[in-house]
């Protein structure tokens, strides 16, 4: 009976995937402590380089996260080895009110930020996205770091 329920859940999950989503993955952070020396690396297979895409970074964190902003570095490496590195500031809390910017459910909060609004991939093949933070110390209360790439209409 458990196998049937699991199979039904898997079919439902995969049938609900948005066809415009090229890639969506979240990686867990051990012990809720994201060290500076622990970048999250995502491997994205691009089969069609004609569409225009957007790329979003996603953080799942505890509402107890103390930072108002998190500094990130994202390195994108093309299949031929071309590197593009950029720094971003991801807002976590409203500067005036201190309220969390993401959607919260209980003690968990999901915060997303589009870091590439309109991107076309120059090549077909595997791209690597390396996401790391540049804060002074480890970030406590991060559960997951995610990457979402969607085709724009």
C-alpha cells in the first residue's frame, strides 16, 4: 500500500511541474550552518539555447535568521569553460520594518531573488552555477540553497 501511495505522489509531483521550468533544485545545508567554504554547485543541462530565461536564487531559512541582507557570489561556467562571476545582495528583511521579505509558514521562510532577468545561453550543454556567500562568518539558520531557471514567455 505504501508503494502505491508513493507512486501516486511521484506521478502527481512530476505532472505538476511547470513546462517553463528548465531547472529547479534545492540543496540542504548541514546543521543549518552555511560556511563560507561550502559553495553550493548546481549543474544545469541546456538543450536549447534560443529561448530567453530568468535565473532565481532561493533560500529556505528559519525566521530567526539575523541578517537583513546576505551577500552572495554566483559563478556561472559555460560548457566550454567561460566564467562569469558576479556579486549580489539578497534582501532578507525589510530595512524599515525588519519584517521578513519571503513567504513564511510557521518558523520557515522561503526567500527568492531573480539575479539574471533575461539571459540567453550562448552554448548548448552543461552549465555550472556555484553559489557562495561572502559574509564575514558562517550563516546560521539556512536550511537550503536553491537555483531555479525558467523560460520567459
